[in-house]
C-alpha cells in the first residue's frame, strides 16, 4: 500500500534521510525503530509531505505522492499523528476532532465517526467541551490519534505515541492501536523508541541508523535478533 | 570586518585605514585629491562617526540580540538632550556631559526599558517603543519638563572652541572631526570585543531562541537587560556627539522616520555585523545626498524616497537577509559567481513559497531533551 | 456633570475610530501572528482608491469596490512579500511590514499629493448630531460604532460558527498540525491578510469621513489603534473595540481636565497606557497568553 524507495531528504544543509526504502502492506502494522536522530520522524514527515524528498519515490496505492502538498496527501487517505502530539491546545476536544475531518465533505459521516472515536476513547467523550490543552498527556495522545482517525485514513502514521507516558498508559494506548487496526482495517506505520511495545503489535520492523535502513525483518525475528535486543530492547 | 589571513596584511590595512582617518580633514588641501574631496566632506565624516555609533547601538539590540526597537531615535534624542542640559544649563564640560548622557541613557535603557522588556516579546516591544518615539517630542514639551528642555525652542551651543592646546593647529570643524572620530573608533573596537566575547554569544543565543538560550545556561533576563543597557549607552553617547556636532537639539531633531532609517541602515548594511554597521552608517551619512543626486537623473526620486527606502527594506530582507556585509563575505569566500548563485537560489525558493506554503523548517523539538541536543541554529544571519 | 457626560460620549465617538483600526490589526495578528505596522497606511491607501472611485460613482458601490480591491491587495502582499518571513523570527516580519509602511506612504504621496481631499460625510452618515438632554453625539460617530459592531459580529460568526473560521483559528495556533489535518495553510494565511486589509479599508473610509483624507490622517490614528489593541489584547477582537473606546474616552478626559499649562498630553497618555498595560497584564484586558514558541 505504501512504498518508499531510496528516499533522501534534508532540512537545509542537514541530511536527514539517506536512502530509506520501506514497504507497508495494506491492513498491516509496520514498526520503525532507531535511536534519537536516526531519521525516524523524518521518514514519517516525508510520507505526509512535510518534507519534500530530494531523491527517491514514495507511492501510496500505486500513486506517487512525494511531490504533493500535505493537504492533498491527507485527502488520499494518509493521516499523520506527529511527534509531541501537536493538538490544537486552545480549541476544544470537539473542535480538534472536527478539524481532523477537515478534508471530508460528508457531515453525517463525520458525526458518526466522532461517536466512533468516543467509543475507542470514552474519556474524550466525557471531556468533549474542554480545551484540549487542559487534557493530561495520555488524553492528548488519544486526542491526536482520534483526530487523525477523523480523516478516515487507510494508512495511519504514528510518531512516538509512548513519549512521556507512564508504562501502564503506553500499554493501554498500544492496545487501542491494535484494536483500531483490526476493526478499521487500516494500515499503520509506527515509529517508536519503545521497541518492545512497538514490535509486540507490529508484523514487520525496520531499523534505521543515521538516515538509512540497516536491518529489516519480521517483528518476531527482530525480537530475537542479538543486535536489536542489545541496542533497542535493553536485555 | 573582512578577515585577512596574514597578520602582516592585517596590520597593513589597519594602518592604512588609520592614516586615512587621521589625514582625512586635510585631503582637500592636497593637490591630487582636492578635486574630489571638498572641505564639506569633513563634516560628512564627522556625521559618519556619529551615525556609526547609532547603528552599532541599534545593531547590538536588534541584530545581535533580536529585540525590535522602533524607539531608537528617542534614545539618541534623550542622550542629546541630557548632554545639552548638563553642558548648557549646569556648565558641565562637554566631554563629561556626553559621558554622563551615555550613563544616563544606559541606566534608563537597562532599568526602565530593559527590565520590563524581559517580559515582552517581539511585537509588544515594537509597539511600546513605537509609542515612545511618537510621544517623546510631546513629553519634552510638557510643562515643568520644558524648563529644562526649552520646549519647542530646543537648546543650542553658544561657543564651542577647540581647547587652547589644539587651537593653534585645528579649526572648529577639524577639532569636531577628531574628537568624534576618535570616540567612534575606540567604541567600535570595544564593540568588536564585546560581540566576540561570551556576552556577545549570549546575545546571539538569546536572539536565536530564548528557550534554547535558557537551556544553554544563559541568564535570559540579565542578558536582555544588559543588551538594552549597552545599546542605550552607545545611543546616549551618539546623542551627545550629535548635539555637539549639530550644535543644536530640539524635540523634533530625531523622530519616528529616523528610527525607520536606522532600521534600514542595519538591515541593508547587515544585521549582527560590525562591517554591516559601517556600511549602514555610510548609508545614513549619504542618503540625503544620494536621493538628491538621483533626483538630477530621475526627477521623481525625491517624492519617492519612502518607496525607495521601503522597497530596499523589503527586498533586502527577502533576498539578502544578511545585507551588504553578507554579500561582501560571500564574495570573499565564493567569488562573484557564488554571490550570484546564492541570490538565484534564494529567488527560486521565494517563487516556490509564493506558490505553496512550505512547512516550518526543521523538525520541531519534541521534548526538552531533544531541544537541548540541538545546537542553536544560525538564525537569519550570523555574527561576523 | 453635563460636560463630563458630553466628554464621555465624544470620547466614545473618537474611540470608535481607534476601535475599528485596532480591529483590523487584531484580525491580522490573530490569523497570521504577524503584527502589521503597515495597517494604517494600507487603509489610507485604499481610502484614496475609494476616493478616486467616488469621483466616478456613488458612495456605496465605491465603498464596496474599494473593500474588494483592498482584500485583493492584502492577499497579493501575503503571497509575494510576507510568505517568506512568516516562519522567520518576528524581527523579519516587523521589518517587512515597516518597509510596506513607507512604501504605501510614499506611493500615496506621489500619486495623490499632500493636499487634503474633501471626503464626506456621505449618505446615511451625513446629518445633524443626535442629542438627548443636551448631550450630543455626531451621526457619523454613531455610524462608525455601528459599522464596527457589524464587522465584529460578522467576524465572530465567521470565526466561531463556520468550518472555515475554525480552520483559520487552527492555522493561527499550530501550523504544523493544521497541515497534517489537511488545511491548506497557505490559503488560510492569504485569506487572513485579505480579510484584514478589507476591514482596514472599511476603517479607512469611515475614519477619513471624520478626519479628512490626507496621507498622514491615518498615521495619527495608528498609534492610538495600537494602544487600543494592546489594551484590549492583541488577539481579541472584542478587546480591540473596548480598548479603542477606553483610549478615546481617556484621551478626551485628558484634553478637558489636564490644566492648560501642562500642554498637550494625548500622545503621552497613549504611551503611558501602553506601558502600564504591558507591565500589569502583558496580554491585555481580554487577550490570552500566547503559547511559547521555540
């Protein structure tokens, strides 16, 4: 469904990606692991159009998207939950969700999707009139995922959903991510420092180092891999 | 200033510069040069020295520390009035009066503007200083205050003569030139050292990101207030010299449009650069004459002054954010083709931007951790 | 007492001028986080355009045409001149808008000259003052207040009740997130400039009927409008209106009750009010603290 081939990208003079190739099959969960600054976030930013690749091809459903503006990529069905959540903290929870559906024109569908998001994250339903900035860290992460779902994506890009959250909350959120993947049938490309949590729900994994893919394998085999265990799993 | 590789060359150029500065008032009497340099140029050169201090002071605050002040003309004006009141009313000797004016504006700038400014971010500070420069003429005329400032009449110098020992060699304009230029050269050297010290680096860190500076261990409120104090000190001295050279100061001597001109000077000269300040001071010295000359060729030039300066501000800001000084540096390191290529690259990126909105440059730091890892970026310009 | 009431009412009347210019400033700041120092000069320039239209047609069509021209001009400026500095430090955008300030000032002087142009009052704004128990307010001033309120209501509706307005608020808050939910951020910024230039044209045409049309007539008002915007809160449209009225009223009191030996203090008053507000409540009466931007 998503295919990145030899993607290079840079921020000004700083080279962030130096040839990344990643495949995400439909309805699958794929994890990208790596240290800080390895290019994980940049990979997602390249897919969603925030960074324009200087070289290489990104295809979604067989269509090239690496020259499209971010809003066009959202319309095609790719939603990005960015690093640090980036919710609209001065708007209400409800307004955040409505904005998630900005590219859609079916008012009725939007209404029922809001209810569906509240089904996954009941706490958001209870707080729908509250300013998003007043939510706790975990609730903000839920809102960020909920907002992304509102665009009715077929591919969800998740950037560090565990960041700054207590382990119990991380498990809760990963459980919901798995549920969403199963019930919505959408593909997920997840970038995570918490390699253990990510590999637990993913079927395949890629390891990035300094902007390059150095290892790729099924999630099960990566968990067994000596290097991965030492560097990212910590045992 | 251009960086020369051989110390010998450096000494040679500095020596040549010194010789030119020392001999400048006599150029008009030399057989080969008298066709080009008239006696009036001595006055130009004197004003250049005054403007240089003004531009340095503004560049310290805006170019290095990133604080937007539209009230700089007001600070210079306060310096001029302080000098005038001390020297003409209380008969303090002029050099001492100028030093007192610098101290006064420095303390006022640091405490009265700098400390509140710690809490204000860019646009608010710009508005507050905008209000200051517009209301100062009125404040100077308010009943009570006008006993000292003489209200709309202003204050003049009656009898400025070179002191006895110099009287024999120098006339009044030459004496003014030497004292003003010597002060400017000395203060430029001090400025150079400040901006290349820890203090200067703290200012730049402050400009690039206050949060980043904080995380690097810079005491943000202290350095912000210090930037205002230092900048106001330079502006106050410049104001004192302005009064001495012009032999008069009134409430309307410097106003909002001068503040804009100062801004034009630092932007087209080059932000955060000593060389840029020199170029900016040249601009301030010759801008009236340049527009008049342009008027000989293109009769509408005089009426279009605002359009020309405003256009220069916009174009330089968009195409050469580092001003002429940046172009000079690029020329030194890359040659004319390098300069041309960088302008073309900048133009094409502007065309790209007009067509579609680009994402903010660089990944947003996700956590304080990550923010700390990133070195402060080069911002819009870099220290020369 | 009667004088006090009259001064208050006249203060509200002149405050309405500051309020409507402040409204345009706040609008642009809110939707693009650029403080537009050229706001007053742009409004002046488009008022001159309205004036040239009026030599050929009636007031209302000329007014509406001028608003449209202003909006197009605002949009073009955003695209061509402001786009590159929108993500740069505020220093860059302030410098660019100051450049625009002198450009518009110079252009207007060149095209239309320094002579004041006779300008209104027109149409419904013309006529006798409205009085109640010896206290009067000019028709034009009532008109300006009403127009400000209409503009504000329309804006309130746009920002709070429509998806487009929601998207504009989102863009002002977090551009990255706005891009990610599929908002065409560039278009929103262009629209923000178009809207505020349009409101600026409304302000200019209304104000010029009261102070006559010269290249400097709106500059004199700009400072008070800034003071009003800061007082009310740079990101609060109702704050702009309230701030404008407070500034207008206090300016009138100062003119009436400050002893004549002291001289004029109106500009000083604006300065002092700005400084006091910024010291006590840096975000103004109704403004909210901005998110810290790295």
